[in-house]
C-alpha cells in the first residue's frame, strides 16, 4: 500500500510542477505572441478598410464625373 501512496504523492508533485511551469513559462509567452498576432491582424484590417474606402470614393467621384458629361 505504501507504494501506491508514494506513486500518488509523486504524481501530485509532478502535476504541481507542470502547472507551475505552464502558468509561469508557457502562458506569458503565449499571451505575448497572441497580442502580437492581434496587432498584426488589426493593422491588416485597417489597411483593407482604407483600400475599400478609397475604392468607394473613386467610384463616387467617377459617378459624379459621368453624371456631368
């Protein structure tokens, strides 16, 4: 019975170590990378919005020029 208790205690210790590693090492790095990816995506979405607005503006100015002709 002592062996099972030892195994259980060892597993609990290892799980605690793993949890600590994930909390202190993996999570912060993942969060930092996620923030970077979100910023990059935001920049690309802003650029796409500018291009769409430019197309709409170009069509609007062309439509008013065509209407005057």
